[in-house]
C-alpha cells in the first residue's frame, strides 16, 4: 500500500526552523502521473496554478544546477498540494540522478529555500525514502518513528489562505511552544499513545487560533489544520493502534 503523508500539528512560523513530524496517512486522495524525459520540448503540467507555478520554477533552477534540459509531463489530482509538488519534483530528481537519496535531496532543499518554501515542504521530501512516520529538522538527520499508530484522513477541505497573524505574541515563546509540541507528538507516536497524540493535536489547534485566528475544531471528529502551498487545509483524522 502506498501511503500519503501530512505534517501533523505543525504551525508555520516565518523565519523559524522547528521540527516537523510527518505522519503517514491513508484516505488522502492522490492520483498523479509523472513522466520526465531528458529531451527538449514543451512541458505539460495539468495541475492547479499553485503547484504548476512552483514545479515550473523548480524545473528551471534544477536545469541550471545540473546543466541539463528535461521535459516534464504530469497531471492528476491530490487532496494536498504540497505533497503534489514534492511527488513531481522528487520524480524529476530520481530521473536525472537515477536514484533518490538524501544526498540528491540536498539539491532539492537548496532550491526549495530559493523558492521560500517552509520546512514542512522540505520534510515531506522524505516521504519517498522512509517507510514509517518520521520527524525531521533542518540540518539534522530524520528520525524514524515506530509504526505503532495508523492515521486515516476522514475528510479534507480548503480552509482559506494565510492571513495576518490574529494575535501578536512573543515570537521566541511561540517558537519554543511549537517546537516542544513536535517533540511531544513524536514521543506519543513512538509510544503508540493515541490519547497523547490527540492531546497534542488539540493543543496545537489552540496555537492555530491564537496566531492565525483559525477556529477549531474545523471539522467533525478530531480535526486540525495543515499548511499548504496556497493556503490552509482542514483535515479530519482518525488515529488507531496499528494492527499490521
């Protein structure tokens, strides 16, 4: 089974680099096709504008970096635009380098930084290399988390665009709170603690409201916000002990 992934309980804070916990999930719709050829020609990117624009910019910079021209044909559908961008650009890297590993991803990270993408997008790049939930922080190796819990997306919808912070808070304190939340979340996933994960999600929901004014819960059941390329998503997620 191919699992998608989301950065769980992550509040983006411009200029800060906090740990990102990436949860493997099923139930997230993702039907993409990608073809990369070492040849000149017009690209065909049949995707929404946010993904298409960033893929085009990534391609331009990657061609300049490796000194090769290539053609991208891709399209389809995904519930989560950041994951679409990662899937397509990872495939471009794999096609050019004949492999995808952490050394190759360093090139992608540099381009992502040029494009001013935040850490949750960079963390998602490891979705094609790691087989479990994991934690990632800029400049550090990823930490694989034992697959004791299963996450299933029950519903996902766009919840609007990022807005000016709703409440100005002490930035250093906010970064500390968000970072600690990621550490506690990773620990709860490692321990298979369903209630612990839910508690962290609910706590971070409070940060989403305090900083961005996004009310919670945003859907039925356990729901939270997930940052995307062109806005914010409301995701309803079900957590259970993993049986296989």
